[in-house]
């Protein structure tokens, strides 16, 4: 059902699910919580969250958001279900591969993801699927850590990558901006959030300038 790399990622996150929230507790409190809240809390309509994980974004959706969360890992999803029950939320949580979404074209007003394009084995494949399922006037929003343009930081990211990818399933050195553009998605804003240029928020539209026959110099 899954290819080799996707299966490996699924197994890694299944193993990791019990520790995930605990491991990020400090950075969550100091930084991620604020980023999640400012990204998620104003969204309304039919929303797909990809790689919902343990459900860390769930507390920040407002009552006008009709949310479907998908993830590859059933163990991560178990944690998300627990959070959703405790918060009394009506959120659909489904096991699904972002690289093969089981939704019809033009279904969602928003597709969102946090710290997920670093984990998906085929990020461009997933981005093409995201582009397919978001409505033409919808938005695609990501908070991600990406490959830095600063040589020293980029070197550290390259050096640490074999450890983080093998142990925890995420890559520190992905050029996410390039991946978004290669999937044909148009980046409206690319905002620097924290730690020099590493943590970023991308707000995107599904229709790229290529679709309109305009040259993209981004
Ligand atoms: C680093 S965690 C981030 C979780 C959550 N978004 C957060 O902000 O804490 C990455 C998540 O992406 C999920 N994931 C990785 N590859 C995926 C895929 N192909 N389809 C769906 N989810 C995937 C993992 O199972 C994991 O839960």
C-alpha cells in the first residue's frame, strides 16, 4: 500500500508518538504556540490539515472552521483524537497519505500544515495533491523550518540532517520554497518568523503564474 520510504516514515512516527509532545515542550511554549495561534485562529470554512500529528494545532481553530486532519501515523492520530475529545471538538481525523489524498478536486477552502513538508518523503508529490484538493480561490498555508540561506546555518542543518531524519523522521535541510514553486503553487507571502531565516510561514494560492502563462522569477 505504501512505498518503502513512506512506510519507514509511518513506522518512525508511530514509534515517536508517545514522546513527541514531551520532546518539544519548551520550544512549543516559547515559540510554536504563538506561531500556531497566529496562523490558525482566523481561518474559517472547510479546512484540511495535513500531517496533523498529535493535534498541536487543534486548540487554535475557531468555531467557524470545519476541520479534517490527516496523518500517516495511527499512533500520532491516537494522540490527536485524545486532544480533540478533551477539547470537545468536532474534527475528522483520518489515516491518509498526503502524497495520495482521497479527496475530490477543489474540496477545501484552506489546506494547512505545520512542520510537515520536512517529513513527507515526497514533498512535491504531496504539494501537487494539495494543489488539486484546494479550491481555486482557496489558500495553502504552511509553517515550516527550511534550509537557511546563511552558509554556516545551512552547514549545521546539513550536518544534523542524517540524525534528525533517521531518528525522528524530519529533514532539516529541505528547500521548501523551491519545492512549493516546483509543484506549481504560487507563493503570495514568505515570511521570516524565527531563528534567522529558518522558521517561515508560507501563504500560497493554488494557481501558479505558470498556469496563467506568466513567467515566474521567484
Ligand atoms: C514533525 S511532525 C509535525 C506534526 C504536527 N503538524 C505539528 O505541528 O506538531 C510531522 C507529521 O507528518 C506526518 N507525515 C509524514 N509523512 C506524511 C505523509 N506522507 N502523509 C501524511 N502525514 C505524514 C507524520 O506522521 C507526523 O505526524
